[in-house]
C-alpha cells in the first residue's frame, strides 16, 4: 500500500504516522507514505501562496485549483511508472460519506491511495470535480483541516494491510468482529482499589470464559451501540440472552 497525502502541512502527516505500528510497517516496506506539499506547486509569481478570495464574496479563503491539480499530476506521474489505472483520490470533508470499517477494508485492497487535505473555506470545486473519486467524513463535526481525518483513515486502513499487525495484535483489536463491541479486559493485580477481577476469568475454564466474554460483548453493544445489533451476526443463543438483558433492564 502506498499513501500519497496532498497537504499544506506535510510535517504534520509525517510526524503523526511515523511511529508505533505504522512506523514499523513503513520500515518493513509494507506501506509507504509520502506527504506532498501543495505549496510547492504554487504559481511562481504567487510565492508559495495557494489560496485566494471566493468569487461571490463571503468569509475566508479558498484553495486554488491549479496548485492542487499540479500536485495531483506529479503523484500520478510517479505512480504511472510502476502501475496502470487511475488511483482513488479521497477528499476529506464533513460533507462526505461517514468513514466506517467496511470502507477501511475495501480501501486496504488498493495499491495506491491519494488523500487530499483541504484548509480555509475549502478547495475550488472545479479541481474536486476533476480528480476526486471519494468524498469522506470521519464524523459529524467540523475540524480545521483534512490532515487529522486522513491520518485517522490511514491508521484504520493500514491495520487491514496483510502483515502490518502481528498475530497477537490482530487477535487483540477485535472491537468490530461480528459487528459487536469488545468485552472488557483485566490484568494484574487481582484486586485494585477494592475492585476484583471477575471470578470466571481466573477459573481456567476456557468454555466458561468464552461464554462470559460473548455475553459481555452483547450487553455492552446493547447498552452503548444498540444500532450495531441490527447488522450483527447473532446466534439463537445470543438473541435469547439479549431478550433477557432487555427484560432485566426494563425493571431499572
Ligand atoms: N475536514 C473538516 N472536518 C472534517 C471531518 N469531520 N471529516 C473529514 N474531513 C474534515
């Protein structure tokens, strides 16, 4: 997987992603990351400036089409040297479809991804029409730019690239397996400030531990994200358990 991030703040992208699991994946050549400074493609006479006033008036500045297009073309030229076909271009915007795990899995199968990070009041619509394939939001709130959302997406997508997580790590992060939230975890000490680890986890009885974990996942999903249950993979036993939980909670 090769990421190409078009941005006004390349150091933010590189500093943010070159550590921990992603830093290791970059070193192992499982993923590559380039941050392309859009300012480098500013018109000569504008001396690094890439924004201008909006036609029709209004607050704020708009990022101009040409520097963004030139930065995009430069990346496409490099990609074309080793593969064919147009890469997907993701524009981060609160107006896009909301990012989710299934999209992360789909994007992880691409060889190259271009992320376009906007700032100010947005980017000239004409270049968006020309190059963007996917408009993506990371949630219903407004951030100051597309850098953090693109980093969030790159993190979530990279976890899905084969080899990025080792076995232990991939088994560990299973919050969305079967579309259920993960069960609670405990570590030493056995008692912390009067709170004990649930008995069953120390019983050594594998079957009971598995059942307890499944039940906690179901309870937690019902309590915190009941919307997920609509698409979760549930057995007859799971359904019975949930009906029981709902019945009990109706007394409180
Ligand atoms: N840019 C600003 N806010 C954003 C959001 N919530 N998601 C994606 N890009 C954004």
